[in-house]
């Protein structure tokens, strides 16, 4: 198991990871972090596990990751933002994870709305944000799963998922990547909060060339086919379909036109 000393060795963050709980095995780092957040754990507290037995993904899915080959961790956030701004946090987290991976691994990745990270068109990282929101945001837990060195994937996700190591042919130093992602996430988060999210959308769009692309968006029992016409100020996906524009705040997007999804550079 990776110890906190190994994970945090030389980390350059102010608060992210300063308090880190590490587990060999846990049900879900997000579940644990939510309990800690409810007990007033401070902002930046991290829960890390080498293995999750009940890892959770977006839209009620499970997140499976081979033990000891990947990164699965959660960060507690206490942003002083309005509840209406909460859908911008997935984009901030995606920017942080994308930049951290690029810096550490020397590769170019893409983002897919709202917060998947893709390499060569396949998913290498996912982010699950869960929060407690009343009239204000009490806390948000950002759960991050990065497929780092795993080479074999379950049949049902094999076509869509890959890992950094599998794509590059190079084994990635997991603690170094953990630190790079935390440093970059903290930087993006602080910048977003201090500027009232001013640069988040344009910056995220440089990683996510989705505008004008044909997509299908699925959520629960509905599916819409259309063209992406933009991202709304509050982080929703604007889809134009049958002459009407609608904004969606959740869903699973598949890009359905034939052009390859362009690499960020
Ligand atoms: C997704 O793409 O569906 C989001 C996946 C998020 C997975 C991470 S792994 C660490 C944290 N703990 C969880 O149970 N889920 C998130």
C-alpha cells in the first residue's frame, strides 16, 4: 500500500492533501470523505485508497479499478459559492485533473462534458462530485479516479476505458501523479474562486472541443440527439435539437459524428 509519506513526499500545495487518510482497502473514498466532511474535516482533506470495494461513478454507476495500479481518492472542498454555481465545480475539477496528468506525464488529454478525461478518445479518469447544499454550500467531495497503469479492463468497459500506461507504454509513478493532480487541482480551484469562475469556461473549452459536434445525451429514461451549441454560464451543456436549444445539467454524452475528438495542444 502507498503510505501518506510516499504519496505526499515534496508536495507543493497549501491545503490539498495536507491532511491525508490512506487505506489499503475501503468501500468508497467518497463515502468516507462525506462522513469526515460532516464531522467538520477541514478543506483540502484527502481520503486515498489503494482499492475500493464499492467505488461509485456518476449517474449511479460503479467505478471499478484494479487494486494498486490506479489512483482513487477524494478531496473535501468548502467553497464559499452560491448553490447556482455548483455545476461549475466539475469543470474546475476536470481542468485540475487534466492539467495535472499533462504536467506529470507529458501528454495531451481532452475533457468531455461534464468531467471525463480522455486520452486517444478513451476515458482515463472520472470525477464524482457529491455535496451537501442547503441555502449555501456546506461541503463538496470531489472523488477522482485515474486509470494509471491498469492494462486489463472488464469486457463491458473495454471499448471505452483505457489507462495512461496502456496508451503510452510507460509505467507511471503513481505518487508523482497524485501530487501533480492535487497541486494542479488546488491551483485551478483557488483561481476559479478568486475570480468568480471568470476563466473557467474558456479554459475548459480548450480541452473540450465539443462545440458544433453531433452528440447524443442520455440521462435516466430520455435520450436527445443534437448539436452542442455551447456551455451555459452555470456549466450546463447547451444542445440544439429539432430547432430548439435546451440546457442540460446532467447526462452521459457520446460524440456521434465521425471526426476524431481533437487533441488539446
Ligand atoms: C465517473 O466517471 O463516473 C466518476 C468516477 C469517480 C470515481 C472516483 S474513485 C474515488 C472516488 N470514490 C468513489 O467511490 N468514486 C470516486
